C-alpha cells in the first residue's frame, strides 16, 4: 500500500490529495491534511477523482482512420502518419494552416512542450487552449 | 485574462486562498463558488463565521448567495453597470483612496468621467438592483480595509467579458484593495491547470510567462534556446481557428485533451469546421465527441500516470506525481509530442518532466525559481524569479507588474443578444457540482454520474406558470441557432426571465443553441447570455404512455373478463 | 377451518448460507426457460429453480446481469403452484433493460431468496383484501396464489388492482383464474380510455366496496409509494386495525443483505427487516 | 486472555522488523508534503510513532474505497480475493473501537466475506492515545484514549519503554517467540501507565456526551428546522461518510470492457449524504431534501446504532470535524444540540 501525493485533476482550487495504490491498482483517495487550500477536506469530485483513471473505457492504443473507419494502429505507424501529414500540410499551405489546441488538463510541462512544438517544430503561433470555457 | 493584464500587467489571482479566512469583506461576482470551487467557498464560509461580510452578485440564488449578507441579483450581462454604479457611489461619497490612486495608478480622470454618469439610479434601471443596495455594498466594500473581490466565469463568459474584468480592476484600484494580504482581485479559474496552460504560453500571442511573441527581444531569447526561427505575428485563437477551418484556410488541427464539439458554443458550426479539415489528430484519455471525428487518435495518460506540475488559481505550482504505470498502451502527452517532433526532424530529447520545467524556468522570468526539487511540501507561488525566492503569496506589492495600474473607462454595453417576443428568456449556462466539463471523466465515476443523470433547465416558478410547465415536464429550448429538449426544474434559484441549463450533457448539448458571439479582445464566448424561447413538449396522443397494445381484441378480452365476475360463495 | 394449521411449502430461509458458504455476493447462474411479454415494458421471465431452492411469498431475489449490475426483484411465483421461479420485470433501468434482452436458454445470476415473507398466518380464517397498483401486483400474486390453493384455511378474498391504462394490466390469465376461483376482483385504470368499460379511478376510491368486513379483515398492499401510503391511511381510517394492514416496499438496493445501506430507512433495512412491513412499523417513520 | 508486557523502545524496531518478515507492515509515515499517511513501511525508522492523534482513517485496509469483487467473462467469474497478511502499527484507540463496530456490522446474520477475509488477515498494534488532538472526543464515549479490551496489542508510551498489552489471539501470535525482548511489568511500569493515562485525559479539549444529545432527540426537542440549518451548510462532499471509521455504505458497479462480455464488478464507498443514494430505478428519489439526508446520518449514529447494538455509531475520532468544509460535523452539531434547550 502506497500513498502518492498529487493534485486533484478537477477544478482550479488545486487541492492536495493522496492516491492510494495497491498492487498497481488505485484503491482510493484521501485529502492532504495540511495543504494550504483544502486543509484535510475535499469536494465530492476530489473524493472520487481516482475512479476514472483505470476505467476500461480508456483509449488503449492509437487509432487511425482507414477507409472511413478508425482502426487499431501501432504508435510507430500513427506517429509516422501524423508527421508526414503535418509536414505535407506545412509544405503545401504553410505553417499557419495548422492549428494546435493544448489543454488546461495537461501539466505545465506538457503545455510548454506543446507550445514549443507549435512554434519551433511547426512554425506557427496558432496555439491555444480552452481557457475561455 | 486580457482584462487583468491591461490593468495590472499580469493576469492571475492576486492574492492567496489561505488569506480568505481572515478577510473582513468578501465580494463575489459571477461565481457559484460553493459548487465550482468548493474548497475556496470553505474558506469564505470560515471568514463569515469569523464575522466577515459576504456580498454576492449573481442573478441565480446559489448556495454561496444563501450565506451572503447582501445578495445582488443583477440582470444577466449588466455587470459593468452594477460595478460602475458601485464606483459612482464610492467616488460620490468620498470613499476613494486618493493617495493610492495618485501614487500607483493612471488615467483616473478619463475613468471618472464615465463613472460619474452611472449613478446608482441609472444602474438600478439597467441592472434591476435597488440603488440603496448598490450604495450599501459600495460603502461596505470601500470602508473595510481587508476586502477581497472574487470573480469567475459569470464575469468572463460575456461579450463584454474583458470590460467586466477591467471594471472589477477599477473597483479594486479605486479603494486600494490590492497589493496587501486579504485584498485583491481574484479570478477563480475553472479547470485544474488553466492557469498553467496560460502561464506556459499555450496562447497565440505570448510565450511562457506572458512574453509577447511580437516582442523581438523575447523572440530572440526563445529562438536562440530552441535554435529555430520563430514566427512573429500572433496566431489564431481557438474560435478563430474554427472560423478559419470553416473557410477552408486552416487545413490540419492537433487537439490535445479538449472536446470542443461539446464545450464550444454553437456546436454545429464547430462540427462543420472540423469536417472541413484535411487532417485532425486528437490526443485524449477517453473517446470524445471530437475524437470521433478525428483521423488519428492517440491515447494519453491521466494525472495519476505522469509526473509534472499543475498551477492552481492562486498561482501555486504544485507537483503531480505518477502513482501507477500508464494504463494499457497510453503515453504522457509530453512524451508523445517529443516523439513526434523527432519524427519531424526536431529532437527535443526530454527524458523526464523535470527537464522540461528546467527549460521553462530558464526562459520564463516569473517561473525562474520553479524547479521540481523545490516543489515538495505544497509547491511555490509565482512570481518566483530565482532558485532562492520563496514565492509570492500576494502580488503587486508596492508597484504593479506593469508599473502604474491603469483605470479603463468602461461604458455599459448590452449583451449581444437581447430578448424579444420570439425569444423572451435569457439563457445562462454553467456547470453542476457533481459534474465537470463535458463529462469524460466524471461520467465514468459512479457517484458523480448518478447524482445528476439528466439535463434540465432551471426556471422560475412565475415563468413556469406563465408557459404552463411543472417540474419534470419536457420543454424544448429554442434559440436562433437550434433547439434541445430538456426536463424542467422549477425553482426560485433562477430569477424571472432567466433560465439556466448545465452544459455537461451529450444528449442535450446546450451548446447547440448558445450564441457564437465572443468578446472582441479575449475571444471568450458569451455562454452566460443568449435569448431563447421555451416551449412545453406535449406528448402526442398515443405516444406516451405507450398504448400500442391497446388493440380492440385486447379490450374485448379484458371487458369480457370483468364484466360479470363470479360472485364468491 | 379456524384451527387448520397452514402447511408451509417451505422452511423459513436460513439467513446465512446463501449459495456457497461465505460468498455472500456471488450470484448463482440459472437458466432462463421462458420469456413472456406482458406489456410493452413488462416481461415475465421464468427461470429454472436451482436444487434445494425454497422460498415464500413476499421474498425477493437479487437478480444479476454481469456488466449491467444487480437489482432486487420480488418473486411472483408460488412454491407448490409453479415449477419455475417467475420474475415480473419492468424495464426502468440498466439492469432491467439487460434482463429484457434475455432469451430463453440464456443465463442470469440470482442471489436469494432474501427478505422476510408475508405474515399470512395471522389472517388464518379471516377475509383478505389485496390492493395492488401497477407492477405491485407481482409480489402480491405470489401471495394470492398461496392463499387460493389453501382456500379452506382463509375466508373470502378480494382484490382491487389499479393500472395506468388498459394495456398495462398485468397477469390477465391469473386475474381470470382467480375470478373463476371466486375472488372478487376490481380492476381500475387511472384515466378514461377509449373502449374501456370497466372502472376508472384510483384504487382508494374502491376501498370498502368489497364484501370484506373492514374491521376484521386483513389487507395486503403493494404498489407505488404514494398509493401504499394512501391505502394504508384510508383503511385505518375506515376502521381496519393497523396491525391488519401489511405492505411490501420497494427500495434501491445494492446488496440485499443489509450491508450496502441504500435501503436503510428510519433504523430499518428494507432488505433484511422487510420488504414486508406491518403498518405500525412504518407509521413511526415520517415517510408513511 | 489478557496479558501485559514491557518492551524497551530500543527493541521496538527489532520486533517490527521481525513481524514484517511475515506480513506487510503498515505504519504512520511522513509524506513528501509533511502529512502523516499510513503506508507500507520501507524503513522502520521512518515510522512516526509519537504524532498527534489526528491520523488518517484505517478503514481502507478492511473496506477499501474501491474493491474488485468479481472478474467476469464468458468463461465464468473469478473472485480476486485478498489474502495478504498485514500488520498495521500505530492506529489509535478510537479506531480499534471502530473496528469492533465494523465487525458487528459486517458479521452478524449475513457475513460479508470480503470484509472478513481482510479482517482475518489484519493484525493491529494500536497506541493508547497520549497526544489527543483538539478534534478528538473519544473520552466522552469510552472508545479511547486507553482501551481495556478489543485490541490485538495496545502500546502505552512510558517514556523509554512501552507497556504492551495483549488482548487477543492475534495479539498473542504477534508476541510469540519474542520472550527475549519482552519482560513482565513491575509496579513502577503500572504506575507510569496510570500516570500516562491520567495526563492524556487532561489534554482533551472537547467533552461531549452523546447520550444527552440522544435523549434530547428522542424527547422530540430537536425540530426539523434545526436539521435544515445544519443542512444549509452541507457541501455534499461526502467527506464525513468517507472519513468516518464506522460508515459502511457502498455501491456496486459493473465495469464492462468495451463491447466485450468481460469486466469487473466492484464496490466503491457510497454515502447517505448524496441525493442519488436512495434513488430507485426510473428516477424515483425518496430522500430529496438535504435536511432529510443530513438528519439520517446523525440519527443512524445517535439513535439507531444504540438501538441495535447498544453502542453509538461514533467513536469520537474527530475526523469529520477536520474534513467537513461546512463545519457541521458530529462534534459541532452535538455541541450545539447539547447546549440547546
């Protein structure tokens, strides 16, 4: 039984919580007692924030549309396809024909990488996220 | 955040959550705090228990409003008039902190001219809030020294969203409720890492730390670090991207962890735009409405399967730690992008999340001291310029981030859509306590899913009586763009003339009918005001209760059966 | 007649060993023998009776479909009358929808029998009034058949059965059979319907119109919460002793054995203390 | 049955290390953020034995928040089961009392095999409480700070040594073969134990007599408006239920793996504070009002538990006081009711 200190994935309060892990399965959540925001409390979403993580509905492998149908693919093939399609679009229509939406649910590091990808790799400032919603 | 940035030079909650309990006045505008930020509401309640005065301005009677000493129920979309009215009283009654205004701010005279015109009586006419209430709130807010102002989507999701925020900033500067503990202007951010996504430059016009892409100096710094030439013109916002896609100009999109088909206003336009794209990649943890339209879907991991940091609404950068191995074949988003970059000829070469943060810290002044090894024990609050800095619990001490704070003269402008005979109700949308966004996460959590299983429209008893519906009846909500059918929930939580529909539900996606109007500066959609009509749905005869077994022979059998019951002996 | 002892067709359920010893929540898989569509949203599902399975009127089963979940369903058949276990299922949720998809030959899981039974022995030699509303006829049917095969042990029997519409009248064959055995049956529907020449109105409007002496008779009631509440109140106002009024309650349940807490109501677990209650027990709670 | 021993503090880590050879040793550790959490002990010296009493709840070890019950597939069902032996070190008297209540509840006529299996494999070494927190009120309930029975092993801190009281067969199992480190107590040890007991009792800030509260409710002196007032501050977080060591409600959920006929049936914690808790199929909601739900939680603990088992369904651990964002926890409400006339 391990307790991993982390941050709630729901609202912007950023409550501290512990994920309880046993044999690779998340078995529960408990609030951080001394966290400056939640002081040992959590809301109903925080208390249940562990449940969706290991849900069998999770996307399990890359899917690529072939003949109009999404089909299972390997990472290698999927990434190759994306790389060639994005490069092709950039060459044909210019970098500004590509738009990138990052996510307010991703970490800071991921958002930083996304913006670097848009600006340095693609060469466009067309990057945004759903902050407005 | 554009509104805040133009006034103070920095867009974030100025103060800290832990200060709330010691405040004397808490003024909440357009935030359903108990439901949307429960743990912040907990601190507010604590302050009230300790004797603070709570003022809530919200058309709906939310739970936080029930604790308020004064609840102002302004008409939707009239926040500017309400705030101008309050500031008019503050100026008129000499409650302005004139020293602060002189030393720390600029453009007061222009601003004063506009506010002078908006007397409480004028404001009353526009907002529906009694002039006496406006006066009282102005006096309470201005005379206490430890006054905190909070706002949320109720302020920003309007055509006048930026104006609303600037008005709030004006109010704070007028009374000098900024730059000290237990004061400030505090936007409550909706999603766990919206603050971080903005901080890290996932925006079309700025790099991380709000360094402008148009600024040659900043650009040069990033160019030399990244060894690539970078574009200088600001890019497109999300709304612009969909418009551009619809026009056939934007050809490909890469969407990470978002579900714009559900979350964006005017759904059918978004779908149309996406269908026009040559190529769409969606990276997410569950299948979503948007992913269903994608050419490639990549499985990403949840917060429990990766390391990294989130920045909460009070600018606290906190560590997210990997608890379990990535499920199935999923990968962290940063790793996917790294791999993809490699295939596109750009080696990022990150091996762990902390390496990325190290680079971000180097390039981002406000994150300069934010390094993973410093973040144990509840993180650090930016601005944190260097590795010895303890972080900043409240901002704009002694001077604003941009130097002088700017008063913006704001005139009241009515919302984009107003009601008329055909569309007599104002629709405002929002979230529910048990639900979150487009329900990809909470929909897979038994307790949350159970509590609010179906979509509804909150409607005032008087309005309900007028159109002849009761709780539980089906109603059709019709706007100029579309219609959805929802169950009615009659309650006085919602004032007359306004109805509320939550936006989480796939079966009744309220964004089919919301307005595509956006704020011209921040491009935030007007989710809080849209004119609609409500039409009771009357089941057609024979439709429900289902009667298709009501055939003649059936009746015959039944009638024969009971016509002459045998009398028991 | 008065002294005849009722011969119970079964022993009272032992409360511990359900299924394999120690596996409280493990359903036993049983085969579906027949599925009868009774109304558009109600099906009668007949399943094989596992060996050694024995039950009494009023008891219920936790019926389980893997992937959909479990739900409490009262047993509508009567031991000694029916060879199979019969379950009357209205399609309202996830589990019942899955049950509706079952075909003969398919498998469903059952746990039970659970809960208490109707205390019918107290009505020995007395007249009995059954009041049912909608699907509430299902649990009462088990009791009616139980009583009618022991006709000599009881007095007269009458029934008021309320339904939403003509198409929703359940167990038509049984109703006919009971009438043939001399039961006084009143069927009523909520609202007027074309071609319907029978009674219209709520069941409460027909109370006291049967040849059952209210003051000495016994009443067994099942239906929607509001109907139960009104019938119990009206009967007691009409002079029926409250101890003569018995009902069976429906509740949200996840375990059926007093652990999950969902059916907990004013200090009682409907699954283990009920589902059959006498009026005085319920009167204490605010819900009735 | 009971026997008392003394263990030098110097030998505690040796003893625990030996026990760990046979079982997963769980103890109070300091997390990276400085909170105390119960988790598997890697390094015995990391155990924080003398922390204040406001520890996390031990309920999850016997009744996890999410527990797989069955795995199903077309081939049949499989019960994962949990046979892991655990020694849990450092829980307090209130929690030992709570385990006793859980045992009565999950045992009885119908025995919950999932709980019982875990229970059988769990050994407790509890600490008689000498540092009560300001939220604690076990002292008014007899569920702490020092227990006379119900524990496997109870330790009392006597400065340089522990009084070790063995109260069950499991307790005897844990000391078996360790005669070389335990010794019989002398009078001085008992004197010190008494002293520790006395000083602990004086440290309690809250004195609540739930019996008075119960009598007041039974006498009908608590109107519904009182409960409405309480409920108006309810955030519906479920924290009181989740944190309560005596709350036992659960939901059963089936997770199907895509379109395949396989998946898992699991149970997860549920709470009577939620509107949907009593919701029946077809959207029938029996207990719609928050006030009714709040009242039910209190009535269950204050009236029905005593009615059925002679004990309150509360052990005075004070966790709801810490976790409740609306401050309508047992101690606060009981205090208000006690003062009410």
